[in-house]
């Protein structure tokens, strides 16, 4: 039978049939190929080259093959599928086999003009986006050639695709009330657009993408025609130009339009614009040789706009391709930088590296710096954002666009680190990521490194110039370096480096997996808010491993940490806030931790969820907006405090999820004051005591605080024979730590005994090397 949609379906089906091999089945097994003739763009035929008498005769080796193989095959004409044949094919398919695509979803909305009046007759179109099919299929490797689809199956698939396309492309029109509605939509992502002649119909705020069940409104704005004249430097009109239109205001858009003498208008809605014309260039506006000055344009609803005249003028700029020597490879884009030079100025590569005039580019792509003034410029390229300039060129701009290329050289082996990464069997490992850390002088920092392969299973690492100067420099330095290598299957392995070292071998160990069971988790009321992490105890840098699905423990109260390099770890449990503030981020609260020796393979441990308490504090003398901070006096619990709170109109603040222990409440309004408390304590009244001491907590017996003679629990109560009376006098403690020349005799209360401890600023390297902390206290 004849399908009633045949006339709509003919063109689509004919293309699918020819493209999917049905032409082969219909018209025989010979290859079908169109015959084309060569020609120039102006229609002239190319001359045939005739051998000259001086051309030496070429010897030809003729292979011993059958004449039938060597003979040039005849070309067949392109086969066409007629309407009659298409209808016959469609009639062979049972329409009932084709699924009609429909759902139960709705999308609706309203269209109004700029004054809020409803607009009828607006065409609204929906385009659906099918969910990506991520399911796998059965492997067909080794099963031989797949069967060719039958004629019936090919036609049925074409019909199915037609109906799927219809189901994902819907159209309706607004009624007299400006309303529209789509029904029977598939449950998928949709995008909407609306059209009305003489108007630009835009989404009334937000995005035009939505799911079913959404309401989407539009505003119809009248389009006003602005005459535009584009002139060449000689006063003539070009055959074609490009107009760049930058829309300002609440709705910002930037678009480019073709301009011709036959279409000399801009069609825009009321608003403010910046307009610029370019000579046409297939490569884009940045490479156009001519450009006009940027002109401001304001279009008003009730005013006839004046015409624009945009005069093209020669344009100065620098453009070129980024190239690389053989074997170059970079994971990320390179940075091409430009810097203006005076007539006799020497090139400063450090200044060039810090230039803000920068473009990202990959090898084989073009970079450009248009709209420059005449003069000298230097262009350089770095392998990544922070690496030094590895190639540069100086160019003089006079009166036209300049072309130049930059070639990235091969890696300098004397200033790079070659790493051979191996598994436990000595086999080179692919897909390794690297990180270098630099420590010393009381500080530590690290960063990831780009790598490239050297063709011999090794990785070549180039350092950022800040690291390069210290690592490969000849100056003496107490800085130390370590290299971390991370692999998805083997975890992270770390090795110490010697300054200037260029060859490194890293052998991954069998990684460990740690299953952390949390007794007390289920029924605690903190389900879904607990994070378990592990940090190798020997690591100075902040390198943490988090449980499977970071921030969560599974429904059985177990968190799995994978890819751990064997060694001693500190495993930490954190309870995250039930709700984050809309304008700030509150860190999770450390509630328990323990050391654990991880071995290769499966490991398990228990980390108990402690009983947690709430603390509600009232301060009758406070003003609304006064801040107060809670600090644990057990440094191992949380050395950075439990967060700052602000008193509301009830003059109360509340902390939640606190472990039992000793804490200090400290206010910072005017003269700072503190109150020492012990949790649990329920609700309490803040009765501050004057801060006139510093409590010492020692976490590392080899740290700076321990080395100068301080002990855990010491109370610093004075300096140079005078006891502190208030917090202002405590500033002496901070001044010693910050100054490298100061030396002070501190009065220390150790239990019931007073002792004197002399501390020189040079003995305290910084907070990372202190091996403890000092907290304001009251005595």
C-alpha cells in the first residue's frame, strides 16, 4: 500500500538508500562513480603538458598481471532512484513495524511585546536532544563480515528515522492571548526558538534549554532597519564586507553579518551597539587586511535611525602559525605572547613571559595580534602558561599585516627531567601524571608538570621558569625537591630529587586499597555528610586520598580509599555541614583521626564515629553582627578552629557536630577576649576573660617550637621580665616570629613553675616548620 507521507519522505529516503548501500543491491555489484572534468575557477581548461624533445624517455616496469586487471575500468553513470521506485520500496514496508515517537511531557509559555501586551501568531519551535546511549553492545570481533541489511530493513530504518526526527522537531503558534503549549513530548532535553516577521523574539531571561514540564516565556521586540554604507580607502564600495555587531546592556551579544551593496542594512532591536566593519576574509575578522574604526550606535523605538558610514582602512597586525620541531608533544595549548619594543630596546624574555597580551595556540594552528600601531614588536611562545619563552622573533610593523611563524624547539635535555616510570615487573607505564614540590625556608609549594614522551618509553618533564632557576641554577640553595608520579591503577609514588638531577626512575608498588568501617555511623544522623581521607604521614605537601565518591560513606558505613602507595597514613574523618551558606563556604569538621600502615592489596581498619554535640552561646553584652570564634585546645583535633560565627538579633550563635573536648571561645570586637570551655556543656553565657597569655601546643618534637625549649601545655605569660597585661602586649610574640633579628626572653608558666625561654626570630622558620601552635589564652 502507499504511505500517505510518501511525498514528504522521497528525498530523505533516496539519500539514505544511495548512502547505505541499497544502490548496490538495486543496480548491481559494479562500482558507481561520477565522471568529473578538471577546470579552473574561470572556466578555462588547463593546458595538457607535451613532452619536449629534450625530455629523457622514462623506463616503465610492467608487472606481470592479467590484462583484465591492468585495463582501465569503464565509468558508469550515477544511478538515480525514481519516485515510482521509491514508492514501491515504501509499499514493501509494514507501517505497523515503525514506532510512532510520543511521550507525556508538556512545555508551555507566553509571548509578550516590550510593553507586556500578548502577541499572537508567533511561531514557536522545539528541538529535542536525545539522551546519549551509553550502553555497551556484544563484541563482534572475530565473527566475520556483518550481514548486509535487507531492502526491507533499510527502508524500515529510514522510516523510523523520519518519525524520530518529526517527534524531536515540534512547532506551534501562539494564540490570541500570546500563549503556546506543546504536549505528548518525549522526556528529554529541549531547546526552543520563536519567530515573528519584523521582530526579534528572545527568551525573557534565562536559557532556551529545558526539560519537559517547564514554562518558557518570550519577548517580541520590533526590528529596526539601519542603513549602512561601507567604503574602501579609495571611496568605492567593496563587493562584500563583514560587519561586527556588539550588543551592549542587559542582553549582551556579539555577532558578525555579511554586508553587500545589495543588502546594505543592519536589522536590530532597540538598544546600544558597537559596530565595526572588516574586509571579507575566509579566515576570520582577526586576519582581515582592512577594518573600520569602532562606531557607537544607539537605536530607539520611536526614532528613525541615521545611516552609518564605515570607512575601511589598512590594518596593522601580526599573524602566523605555531610550528614545532620533530617529536614535540604537549598536552595543553601553548602561550604566544607579544610585547612592544622601542626603537633600540633589547629583548627581555622575562618581561615577554609576563606580558598580558597573550593568545593560546596549539601546534599547527594560527595565532594573530591585530590592530597594532607601527613599530617594533617581539613575539614569543612558551610550552604552557607559566613556562619560559622557548622561541621568539622580532618584527617591524610599517604599513600592512605581517606574517611570521614560530617554531617550538625540541626539549633541552640538560634543563629537563627524564623519568622512566615502571610497574613492579619493570614494564614501562603509560598515562602517568607528574607533580613537583619545592620546600625550604619555611615554605612549600607544588604544581603539576606537562610531560612528553621521548620515543624510548621515557617522560620528558620541563619545569616552570621559577623552578628552573632554582633547580638547575648554580647558586647555592637549601631548597629541596620531590617528584610525585600518579597512575590510575598504581596510585602515587614519590621520590626525592637532587638539585640538577636530570634522570629519574620511579617504580610503582602494588597499590593498596583501604576499607574504613565506621562504627556508630548508621543512626548518627550524619549519614551522607561524612568524608574519610588519608594523607601519607611523610608528605609535606597537602596530598590527600578520598573515599570512593568523594565526600560520602556508603550505606553500610564503609568508605574505600583506593590507589594508596604503601606506607604510614593519617586517616581522618570529617563531618560536613548539613547546609552551606549561600554566600560562603564552611569547611568540614575533623571529628576523629588515626594512623594506619597501608600495605599493597586489600587493607581494612575501624574508625569510630564519636558522639557529637551542639553548642549554643549567648552573649548579653554583644551587639548584633559581633563575631566570635571557637578554637579547639587540642591541636590535633583542628588547628585552624571550628569557624567564625556572627551574633544575630537574639544575640546567640550555635555550633553543631562538636567532638567532646576543651575549647576556647574568642571574640574580636574591640579588645579581644576569650573564655575557656569544655564540651559537652549545653547552652552557656559568654563571660569573657582578658587575653593575657599564649598557650603552646606541640605536635612535632623536631619542630621549631620544641627546639627552642617550649613544651606542650606551656603558657607564655610575659617577655623580658614583664608579664602581659592585655592582648596588645602579646604582639611581642608575633614580632619575634616575624623578625629574624629579634631575641626575647619569654616568661613561661609550666605547671606551677615559672621558667625563662630565650627565643630568637631566626630560630622560627614559619608556621609550617613550627611543629605546633600558640593560641591566645587567659590565666
